[in-house]
C-alpha cells in the first residue's frame, strides 16, 4: 500500500476530487521550478561578475528571484488541507476558493483570523 499523501502540517490529505493529486504533484513541481530559478540566479551572478556583465543589476535580479521564489513557496504551493471545508468544498468555500487547500500565507492568515 502506498504511503498516504500528507499536507505540510503532516495531516493525511483526504481522497476528494483532485486534492491528493494537487499535494502529490505540486510540491515536487514547484521545488523543481525553484531549483531552476536558483540555477538561473547563479548563472546571472556569474555573468555579472565577468567583463561585459557590469550593467547587470545584481541587487535587482536578487530581489526579483527572491520575490518569485517566495511567491511560489508561500502563495502558490498547496500547504494545508482547508480547515474550513476539510478539503471537500461542497460549493464554494470562502477560505480556499473551492480548491480544498490553503497556501502557507493563506493558512497563516486563517490562524490569525481564528485567534483574533
């Protein structure tokens, strides 16, 4: 029997629609994209340090790369099964928008809303 699919909190992802597939596929796909971005960043840094690369604004490139990687990790990747609909939005769940999962940033906001 294959290991259960878990969210980033360690909760087993329920077998609802494409929810398990979202967690199973999105995390390695986004991590692969992040590695590609890191490789790109290393190459830009290498070129910027060579003759002819002086006009590359390394700080600006670093900022763009940092923002893109944070977006992917905090806003785009499935982080937690939606605690409002438990991953099974019968209709439109206001918390997850009908996806059945929250990103890391959405989950942190959910915790603040519940505590507040």
